[in-house]
């Protein structure tokens, strides 16, 4: 469950250089805590604490992977897309946008139909349209 964002919290969490570096590294490719610790030149416990804070606020997504030897490990990918700060009437307003997974047309194949085989006028990408007309 994610925590509630307040302007002070945003400044506190994103004010941490370690958090910003973790988010930047995990934005390029999913990355493990061990790889993050190497990149940040920090201990794994320190990186885990920062990763946990990021997860509390839904800034990182976690995925479990299996290596060639069958060992499970976790990688993290940035979910943060944009943070906008606005100062209006002496009050800070913060707008945080997170990436969300979209369901694509391949779900129709899993449900027994063929992708794009639909009688409705909705796009095959789950209702998300780019606005371009073909």
C-alpha cells in the first residue's frame, strides 16, 4: 500500500541524492540492489532502505527474475514519470505522475480470440488511442 504524498514528503524523498540516482538508474533498465550498490558506491543495506522508501511511495516497481542457476532475485524499475511543483497563493501543489501498465491487444489472444478480431470500434490496444487516424 502506498503512502500519501504531501509536498514536504516529496521534497524529503526526492531531496535524497541516493533516491534520485536509484530512480535514474532504474529508469534506464531494471536493476538489482547489488548493481545499484555498485553504481552508487553504497552498501546494500543503505540501498535497500532507499529502495523501500521508493516502493512505499510507488516510485519503483519490483519484479522477480530467475538466473541461469535457478536463483531468484529482484530487479527494480522506475514507475515515476513526472513530478510538477506549483506555487499558488502561497501554497505548494504537487502533481506526481506514475507509469501504469497498459493491457494491450494480446489479451484477446489469451481470452480465445485473435488480436484485433473485434466487432467494436475500440482500438485493439485496450482502448488507448494515439489520436492519429489511419
